[in-house]
C-alpha cells in the first residue's frame, strides 16, 4: 500500500530523523507557517524558526498560541542565527 504525505508532515519528519540517525533536539524546522511548520517542529521537539516572508506576519505572532523559538524577517538571516545558536542544546 502506498502512503502519501503532505508537507510538512510529522510522519515524514520522524521517518527522516530515524533514517538520518538524528535527535529532534538537534534539528531545526524553518518555515513560514505557525500552524503547520512551527506546530510540526514543536510536536517533534525540534527548534522552530518562522520566516516572516510568507503567510505569517509579525502581528500574527502575538495572537497565536503557537510560539516559534526564533523569528526572522527573511531567510538571509538564517545563517547568522544558526551560527549564533549552533549546538547549544
């Protein structure tokens, strides 16, 4: 039986973590949606980063119960964030 999963999918992420031998606490999920990308990351114990270039706007952050670990304006900010936070737990 074929399984079809959408993006993002906790099922897919768990499978990828298992195949790569990675702990969720060492993986970051980066996306533009609080309700899908950030929610999936939180569910699995990953560090979550929301990028404000897509569906989520700064005003959405205060109103949402889903809180990302980090907020960046554009993907161009991601390398500096990763460097500043790399493997701190």
